């Protein structure tokens, strides 16, 4: 491959063979130079497929920028691969990063510590703007993007998963984005921001969550740690048919846990939502979190997913069980969850959930938007998707002073700069006019030939 592997002259990967060759140098700088069709990996290594980067050699300590190109059709089918993912184990260099990676239509089947992008990760700087679609299957710690990670990654930001995920053991931990986050150090801060999942999880596990399976602390001597989960969401369905009586299943997070006698360890969850349905045989089920304990603080979040109740013990519309947790301004839909009570949240009717005035202390200027009386609040961090009468998809991201991008079905992107109080009109490539009006607290409208869709900021 071209390049020398330095920051100024990174190795430039143009095909899947060169991608596999990253195993020859696990500390270099790499970039993708184009999209990569990796479908041939299904027949590699006697059917085991692509060999995870670093597996059986060393941890990846380098730098990988996908440059927003797509790796499609990657196959790993090796139950002896531990950890397993595109990257096996990423650790040991506080400056290491993985960013701008798109994995499409992947099939990842590994053993312990299985994630679509990374099996196990700790002690690096960031995983940002990484996206995955396909299938991920593992044994014990399984995540759509990351199987198992320590709190020693400061930033996991702008990532998404659209996948089917499953595990094969009864004591496994499964999450739509991350399987497990371990608080194994002291004086650390971790941010998980603007991440989303759309997942179908099928397992017989001890901890299952639509975004994160388990956040837990190793022992009482780990102190002064903070995890901030902000502006994230989970969608889809969770099925956890298990006989494990310690099971915890939640639409957003399965279980948050810290030792009882610890100092200043907190998980702060704010401005998030879950629309995952939850079907679990054992107690401790919640449309948002299965079980919340010790230093968990949840604010301005909501849940709507149906919770299957085979018994009434610890089955709730928001949090199944809680101990020493803090809650403020959270809500759940009593009609869609099928639950009339929810620990840590106020129950509302569906109509009330779609009315902005019912959300106390929520920021509809910079964080949330709502289509009044039509839909639940959504996060401004993620684009609005509007489908016109001819099937053209328009994605709109709006914020004061920021760039709004619209992408038409023929792949042409139109960008414009919003301004306070001004109306901006542009002509699309098919000859239709789209008008936008942006102002503080005002309505942004997109008018198609079938009518007007209004969103309030």
C-alpha cells in the first residue's frame, strides 16, 4: 500500500487485502482511500473470514481514519477469536483513535469480547463518527460496535449501529452499542455523546440494553470516576429469554452498578430516550433501564417501548429497580409501554407525550425538537428525515448558526447557512423549491407537494 505510515504520510488502504495487512504494523497511521468491497472475506481462511486486526499478535496502538468511506460485506466467522471485531484489541496508547469508519452489511461471529468494530478497547483517546450495519454474534461480552471497554476511553461520540445482535451463553452481557463498560480505574471521565442504535437483540443473557448492556465497577477502591451519557437514543426490540434470575434488561441500559461504599463515582444520563420493546422472562425489566444502582443520575429522558410482563415483580415503564439513584424530569408512555408505574419517571398518555408543554425543564432550543401533537420529541443531534411524494429523502439538521445539509435521492448534496429570522429558499435538482425558516424558538417548515411537515425547536 502507498504511504510510509506516519502522521504526514499515512498508509493509504485501497482494498481488503491491504486492510488485512494492517496486522504487519499495529502502531502506524492509516487512512482509507476509497470504498472497499470486502465480500470476498466470506471464503477466506477456510470460512473463518477476515482475521481481526491484532488478533494473536498485539493490541492495535495506531491511528485509523476511515475518511467516511465504506467497508461493505466484511465477514468474520471464528468462535475462537477473542477479542473479535474489525479490530481485536485496541489499547496501550493514549493518543490512538479510530474515526470516520463506516461498516456496512457485516457478519461478525466471534467468541468472548465481540464487537462489530472493536472487541475490546481501553486506554485510547477516542472512537468517533463510526457506523455499523449488519449482524454481530458473540459469547460473553457482545456489543454492536464495541464488545468490552474500560472507562479509560474519554470520548465515544457520533456513532451508530443498525444491526441484529445475539449471544450464545446464559451469563453474557449484550448492548446495542457497547456490551459492557468497566470502571476499573480512578479519576477518569468518559463521554458517550450523540450515539444511536436501531437493533434487534436476541439472547439468553444476564444483562441486556438497547444502547449499553452493563456499566459496572470492579471494586470499592475505584474512586472519582464520571461517565456522561448525553443525547443518545435506542430503537428496536430486545428479547431476552433466560432462566438467569439475576438478569437485568432495559431498553436503553440493562444495568448500572457500583459498589456501595465508594467515593464520587457517577453515571450521568441526560437528554436521552429509548423506543426499544423489552421482552424478558426474569424480573428487573424496564423500558429505559432494567436496574439502576449506586450513583446513577438520570434527567430529561423518556421511554416508550412495550415491556412484556410475565410477572409484576420489578417490571416498570421506566426503571425496573433502583437503589441510591437520582431522577429528575423523566417520562414514560403508559399506553405504549403497557405499564402504569415507572420508577424515576412520570407516566403520561401518548397524547401528552407528544405535547411540548408536558416536558418540564427540557431544552427545545438547542437539544430537542418536537412535531407537536404528532410525534415524540427527537434529538436535534440527529437529522430529520422527510420522504416526499416521489420518494426523495431529505435529511435536515438544524441549529442556529450551523450548516444545514440536504441530500437528494440522486446523491447531490446542497448546503446552506441558517440565519436568525431569515427565510432561505433553494431549488432542488428536480426543480422543486424547499423553504426553511430558522429563528430562536420558531418553526422550521419543509413543504412538499403532499403538504407541510412542521417541527418546533
